[in-house]
């Protein structure tokens, strides 16, 4: 695919002005993309604690002050209410709206969490010469609920969700070391090999995303997934929550490569 | 010095029973030692946020549930109220007592934070063959307030405190890579070389700890220091806070080496 030369600042401006919509994979000159979760302050302490206790599925990139929609450390000048190309509004655990602008929903007591995303370590895998089937085929990755329990915090509890990529056996070690450099983007895999060990009955039936295809000699490699905190937050039936729409991530100004050295 | 063969569990039991007092350097079979900070729940969110925003000076090892004194992830069965050989009690920012048992001060709304400590990366430096003057001489490390601002969170704000070790020029790169493996214990240095650049006027006058001696060719190397969160918390004049006494750390069951692979 052709490389899009726009900077993250330009992409965010184009999203804000309505010029750009759609998923963000491949955009933003190899800068860190992030998951968004916005919760009322009343639930923010337990959610922050949940992220601290489960850093692999919930690597925090930034936590804004209550009421503040500018992630000052990773994208100064940005507005988290307008600079993402799709949002979901949840009330009491149910999806109630899908919108392009959350300013009408914004409140002074809302806390915005930005959580690292697999795009960063996928970039590192590709850069290391590792083939990723779903990228070559233009598909989504496969995601599964596992039997690995997260450490709970207040009302937030549940199993870890993982993403799975078929990796050539000779590249498994390289996939581990390349992704381990990025703890801010899920880090090293949580499991390599037999899916039954972590409670996955059938690799061909992912709970989210697309079924993957294995080439001869490919090994299933599992990474902690940013769907985990969203799934856990939804299961706790929060009175109110805003997230990005799947695939519509927030683009920060931080180069992926810099995340390994923060 | 002779190696003490007691496990962290045995050390904690000996501290609890009064058999053991004094500093903990060198004890516990190369397991992670941690700084303790205990705050009321009312201030815990901002403190947790401060740690999240400043992971180099404030690497969180564990955050307990409110009222709970057992750090279940890193030392199951331990009691943070009795298993440290010295505690300090602060009220409105002033030291009001130094005790061996904080059960009389414990409350249901207290949140205990365990923060990584330089012993872990010093062990990694020694293991890599790097000489540390203060350990050879039985002294403390030198610590300085810097002009590096921490990112603030609520009432918590202030400059980063760093520790400094003179390192042979040929070992500086090795000191960086050896400590970088342990983000849970301050990670890689925050500065190498000229102290004036980070606002330190005179290396011979540390703000805390002991003056260090340089051998010819030694370079000053600066790491973020766990004194930072305590200094910041005290400066904010919290109504109530408990910390460990300097040098009297909490011993976890986690081997230092394992901290690099969590």
C-alpha cells in the first residue's frame, strides 16, 4: 500500500475537520496509536489500579486530568473529543451511540485513559522481517478470551483477552525479543504454542476479529490485548463510558521507536 | 561481607518477631526490596496518577487494596504493618514518630504503595562486573534534588530526586544496558555527565546520603530515585502518611532477575 505522508498532527486535524474518516492502521508515520477509554472520576481510581495491576493487557500511555481532553505528554494541542474518527458511547454496559464527536457527551468529571496498541509491536515485528499473515491479507487479527485471570481492582475483574498471530517457528524468538522492547504496547507474548493451555478451545473460532491461516511450521503466538480493559469495564456495567470505535485509534506524536526508550 | 542465607519470608518473620532490626541492604537472597508509602484513600488516586506519570522515579511494584496490608502479588502472607524494621509516621508533612510496628496507626482507608528500589539495579551492575564505590566503602549513595520537573498530579508536584554513582568511563554503556532491563527499579539512568545540566551545583554536597569519591576517569551517572515520591508527598503536606525508615526496606518474594521479565 502507498505510504501516507501526513504527520499525526495533520491526521488529527483532518479527522477533526471531517476530511478523514475510517480506520487508522498504517497512518501517522509510525507514531504510537492508542486505545481510548473515558470513565467518570468515581470509577477512575479502580480502573487506574486495574491497569497498574495488569500492565500487559493495559499499558498506560497517558492518563489525563479529570475534565481535560488534551493528552499533554503524548499529543499537546490535541482534543480527545474530536480527534478520533469514531467513538462509542456506553451506558450501564450497553452501546447506546456511535458518533464522530463526543463534545456533547463531555463532562468535567470524565477521565481519559490512553492505552498502548498492538500496531506498535506489529511495526517492530515487520521491521524485524517477520511476516504477519493478517497484514499481508488485509484482515484483522484474531482475538480470544482466555482462562488467564486478570488481577482484579474494585469492580473491575475478568479474564485476559489475547491476540494471536501465526509466526514461523524460526521467527518465534525474534518475535519475542522484538515485541519485548515495547512494554508500553503489550510487550512480549504471554503465551507461545498450545492454545488449550490458556483456555482456548478452537483457534478457528476467535471471539473477536478474523480467523487466521497457518502456513506449515507456523506456531500460534499470543499477546495480551487492549480489548481486555474495555471488556472488563463493560462487564462491570459502568454507568457511563466512552471508547474509540474498533480500529479507529488515537494518533499520538510519539514515534513507535521512542516508546522503547521512554 | 558474609552472605546471609535467610529467605525473604524468614527475614520478614524475624523482623516481625523483633529478632532482626536495622537496614536491609544485602539481605533476602537477591529478592526485590521496595520503598513503602501509605496514604489515605482520599489522596491515593492523585498519588497513583503521579506514579503513573513519573515511572522512572516511582516504579510501582504493588498497590494494595484500601485497608489491606498484605501485598498479595509480591509477598503473599506478609503484613506491611509489622514486617519492616523501621517506619516513619508523618502528620501534615511533619515527622511525628519513628516506630517498629504501625498496627496502632492502621486505618481501613489506608492504601499501601510499594515502589521499586535501587538495590535491584545495583545488584545488576555488580553482577555485570561494575565497581560501585559506595558499596565497596560501606557508605550510602549520594542523592540530589534536580531541576528536572516531575509531571504533576493533583497536589503532588516537585522536582525529581536522583541518585549518583561514579562509574568508570569504559563501564558507562554497560551500566545503562544493565539497569535498563529493570524499569521496575528506576531503569536506565536519566542523565550521564555534567551535573550542572540538571541543576546540581556541587557534586560534593548531596542533598541526601553520602558524598562519593571519584577515581580518575570516572563519570557521574544519575538515576531517578525513590526518594522523589516521598519528597513530593511530604511537600504536599498530606494529613497522614506512613513510610519505611531510610534503608529499612520491605523484602518481597520476587527475585531481582525475575523483575526484568514480568
